[in-house]
C-alpha cells in the first residue's frame, strides 16, 4: 500500500486538471467539485503515508541508452518528502476551500481551479521526484502553472505583465539549474539522487567542478525562491488572486528552492565556497527585502517582501549547514504566512478590493475573527515567544551563531525589521478608527473563508512544538533549540529584537493617519527594478542599433546591392564584346586561336 499512496497523491490533481480543462470547464460547480475531490484525496493519502512512516523508493525506466544515459520515472519518500507533502496538500486543501467563496463570482472560476490542480500536480512532482531530471521537468511545469495563475485576470494589464515577468525571470535561474544537472551528470554519470551519492567522489575530486555544479544548481533556487538578484518577480506576482499568493507565493512554490537545496545538500556540503555564496545571498535577500517591506503600503506587497525575507533566512540557514533548521522554518512559515495572505484576502474581499493599509483602520472592531487570526499569524512571524516561528527562527539563528557572525547579525537584524513592519501593518490596518466608508462597514467573511483561517491560526501556534513536529523532524533539532534557551544568548537576543521592533512600530504608527516615515530608497525597492529596466532597454537599443547597421551595410550593402552591382558590371563588360559586325567577330576568333597555339607551344 505504501508504494501506491505516492502515486495516488501525485496523480489525483493531474486527473482533476485534465478533466476540468478538457471536459468540465463549462460547469463551474463541477470544476470546483473535481478540484476539491482531488486535493482531498491527495491530503488523505498524505496523512496515511505520513502516519506509516514508510520510506518508499520506486522507479521505472524512462530512457535507457546504456551506461551513457539511464533516466527513470521514480518516487522517493523519506522524512524530507513527508514534510513537504503535508505542507503542499494540507495548505492546498485549505486554499481550495477558501477559494470556493473568494472566487465565487469570477468568470474564469473553472479555469482557475483547473490551473490550481495543475499546480498541485506539478509541485507534488517536485517533492516526490527521485532524480534531478524528473525534478527539473516538474520544476518547469510549476513555472507554467504559476504563469497561468498569476495571469488569471489576463485582461488586466498589470497581471499580464506580472505573469510574463515571473515566467521570464525564472527562466534565467532555470538555465543555471539545467546547467548544474548536466555538470553533475557529466561527472557522476547519474542524475538520480542515489546514483549521484554513490559516485560523489568523482565530483568532489575536482573542487572547481564541484563548486561550479553546486552554484549552478543553486541558480534554480535563486529563481524559484526569489533570491537576490532574481527576486523582482515575486512582489509583482501579487497581481494574481489572493488564494494563489497564499498557496504558491507563500507556502509552496517559492519554498521549492529551499526544498531542492535540502535535497541536494550532500552535493553542496563538500564545497565551502558554494555554501558561503548561498549563505551570503540568503542573508542579503533577508535584509534587503525586510527593509523594502518597511515602506510598502499595499497589504499583499508587505507580505510578499516578508516572504522574500523569510526565504532569505531559510537559504542562509542552508548556507551555514543547518538545512534541517531551514526546513523546520519552511514548515512553520508555510502555516502562518498562508494565514496572513488568506487573512489579507478576507480584508480585501470585505473592503471591495481595497489593498492600501492607510485606507483601512478599525478592522479590529468590524472583522474580529479575521483580526484575531491575523494577529496570531503576525506574532508567529515576528518570533513572539513560544509560537511556531519563535522555535524555527531560533533554530536558524542558533546555527548562524555557531557558524558565521555576519550571517547571524543579518538574521537578527531581519528579525527586528520583521517585528517592525508587521506591527506597522497591524496597527495601521486593524487598530485605530476606520479611515474610509469601506473600512467602516467591513465584516467577517463566510465560514468557508473563516474556518481555514482558524485552522491555520492553530497550526501557527503548535507547529513549533515537539509533540506536533517532532515525529517529522526528529527530536535532536528540538533538543538543540530548547537547550539553547537555557545556555545561549540567542533566544535573549531574538526576544530583544522582537520587543524592539514591535515597540518602535507601535510608537511611530499608533494613532497616525498617514505614514510619518518616508524613505524613498526603501519604498522604491532600492530602484533595482528601474536599473533592470534601464539595463534591458539599453541592451535592446544597442542590439537594435547594431542590427540596423548590419542590415543596412552588410545584408543590403554587400549581399543585396553588392551582388546586384557585381552582376550588372559583369553583364556590362560582356556587352562590350558584342560589337555587332562580322569583321570584329573574325578578329576576336583569330586572336583566340593565336592565344591557344601560344599556350600549347609554350
């Protein structure tokens, strides 16, 4: 049975996507029912698989070209797989239920649920893949389904542009990922994880090749998990429906890069250079994104930059060798960040699509259930003691404390900024008095939207405790974190950062009706998008100028006008020989005969 369950988990969403997109798209209710049935089946099978604790490895030959190339379609289930399966199917199920109300009046509801099922299939394929080639195929399918979901409202120009931006930016990272796979295959002769591990000595024997392969593989994570410098697509992806933001851009797709790094950590570990680069990029992303978040006014963009920042922490955790701590934070973060996105969706839904926090206010009174769950998610994210985020973030901080002071300082500063911008969001949007008529008449949403919030709020509290997550991550990680609470400065510093950030935001923003702090550099995202736009435009202009010169002088000048001129010249010269009288032709004939005899005699 254990070998069948993974296939049920993987293929249920595929069946739903095919049925909806090809046959059931005319019926919204049938499309919703098929999608809900598929994700419920996948989640139920995941619970059975997780409870069994089974380690499953199955593979069937896909391409066999002898020793040169042997590819399989295989499934690998271990503790790492089970973590991601629970996250993807569990949060996926809640998002599906939530979406039944959020997307109720949407004209493209069937298309939305079909694309959502396709995404679930693609994401589960990444999680279950037992080799890099299969992972890469599903990696690309995730990109396609993300493109469809971000651009769901494709008649809206900003959504269409955001979908294109996400798709093209990720292709840059994916090229590096593909290059890394080819380098690993060239060195080890295998792309499946077991085969690579057995032949790892062939790769580690050349440190330069090892580092290059590791960094190329990391490029895939830089794109998918939106790390600097390929982070620019994620904030714009908020143009998609909010349930998409909760599932794809908070809990699952963007976490795929971190999961991939954890899966291939045995390749990265022997290369100190690769790990240092990974830690540096992760720490840089964490700090930059947190600074950007402090000056955003759109509720979803604040959460988007928060996601960038937290992903940076996870990547930095992998870079300092604590991939287990990073996966632990990925696990807890999925719950409270999905909660925050769905909570923001409830606010947007109730306020008729208003997203500016300065046009809200007083929602604590009009939306009490949403406020309660949002506050719990905020406390978990900011590292409030004894909530899920406190334990998982401390695990990364503790690893950085023992490994790299610079990364630790960046992570601690990120924690302070997280407390600051999330408290700012809650104080401005939920406290005080309503600033607009829409905020004054806000209301909690129907049960199908509220119940997922309550479930995620509960998980945001308990997901960090050993009784809940110990069976998934093992007791060693929890023992190290809890031991640190008594002997290390790390928890004290973490709580200090939480209190300082929260207090500063409260002092600055309580009772304010407009932002008293304006830092254009942060608000304009360090002008990185503008620099990219200028670089791309400049490159396009340069290429266009060269193309115009080449077309005018080489193609037209040499090959068109040049060849035609040569033909005309030859014709004109030959025409001179056609003098039109018999004596002339006789003379030329005689001259030719004389010349021929001369050549023969000589």
